[in-house]
C-alpha cells in the first residue's frame, strides 16, 4: 500500500529526502448504490494490482515513472468520481506519494502536500479502513518528508499515527512494516526488531502475493541491518 522505502533517509540532505519519499457508508437495499460500490471496488482492486506490478516488476527509470504517472492520473480520476469514499482517497494518496519520489524536489514537495491533504481527508472518514491505510500512509509521509523550515515532516506525528495504525490493524503488514522502519530510522533497534518480527508472523496475503512477498523480503533485509548494528 503505502510509499517506497528506499535508501538510508536519515543520512540524506533535505532534497534527497524529498526525492526518497514517497497511503464507508452504504445505502443498504439501494441497487444503484450497490452498483456504484461494485464499480469502485473493481477500480480499487485494479489500481492496487497495477501499482504492485509497476513497483515490484518494472525497473526504476523512465518506463516505471511513465507507468506510475498514468496510474496516478487514474487514481486522481477515481478520487474525483468517489470523493466521499475512503478507499478511493487512500489509494489516490498512496499514488500521489509514490509520484513524489520520482520528481524533482520542488515538485516532490507539492505532491507530498497534496498526498497529505488527501490522506487526512480519508483519515477523517475512517482511520481503520484498508488495514489502517490512512494513518499508515500519513505516518510514512510525516517521518520521511523533511521538517520545518523545508517541509512539514514531524517525527512525533509520525510515531502517533503509526502506533495508532498498528493498534487498529494488528494484521496489517504495511502498518507493522512501516512502524518498524520508522523505529529503525530513529535508532530504536529492539523495538524495530519486535515490529518486524510481528509483521513476519502475519499470515500471508494470498490475494496479493507480489506485494506480500516483496514486503517480507524487505523486512528480512531490515532485520539483517539491525543484527549488524547490535
């Protein structure tokens, strides 16, 4: 779900940090509403699947950026069509965050702010939806974006949001992965190891094998990093 996790961001300068950033009310008995829900669910699934394919199988470079830009435009259109649906907003925020990692620093900051605003709206609707997708993605933005005066990064907010996400999504792989990554970035190695270990204990997501496998591979790499530091 949420944004890319590349590089040692703690050692990067603000511009590098910007480039390295990067995540329902149903009218029961109303056929039109159910049809709209079916349409949204299909779009969300399609965008989710294509994001995973682009992110994990297309090499970094112009081709990946081009495909992610096209998918970002589709996510924008989906959010515009379903402005009151948290699923649409969360995935629009995720794609906007992803695009922020692929552009120049000035454009990255603009995209990061737009992603934050979109995700905050989703958070206000339902912070537990999609395995706490809104607080997880917001937390990632707040710990990876530089702080004042460069941008809006805030480690305190990041910690609060990611801790909330793990409470609300005990089986949320992204929530626990990004919480562990945040703790690792803060030098809290024992807590990071515990978070990553919990993430690996979560049952595999058979419906999202590409994302699940790649996320777990990165978690093992992070655990190796922690082992090397202790």
